[in-house]
C-alpha cells in the first residue's frame, strides 16, 4: 500500500500538481477545508485521514516533536525547507516516499527533504 500525502496549506501548487501527474495520491488542506486550522489540528486531521503530512512550516515540526514527546500518534510528517529544497526535488523525493514506502514506515516520524 502506497503512502498517501496531505499537503499543508503553505505548499506551492506546483508540487501538488507535479505529484498528481506522477500518480501520487494527494489531498490538500484547502481541498479538505482545513486550511485555516491550527498546526495541532492539521496534524490530527492528517492522522484521521491516514495521510502523511507534507509541510514547509517550521511550527509544524515543533508540533510533531510535541506529539512524539507526549506519545500522541500521528501519521508522519515530511518537511522540506522552502529555501533549501527546490520544487523539483520536493516532487522527486515525495514521489519516491509515496510509491516505495508503507504508511507504517512514517508513523510518528519526521522525515527531512532532500533525501
């Protein structure tokens, strides 16, 4: 089973489109109506949907770390810094993760791009 992605509302549309063109299952926070949620609720929503959250938001890293410390389950976070990872690298790396991983591989984990 492939990894399904949930895109934070800060993610450039080009990344989402690029992933969809490559057959990756992606839902955006905007499409889900959660683009105004606080980070903790966004992480919770991704978990409810059994999707790994992709973000470029440093605050979400802090939220994931809090969850790890408290033992609160989440479906994983993939982080790519806006200024250190290009859109193309994000698409390539996320495609690799989505098509070659299993959802349980990223449970309660934070993965940093580039791979």
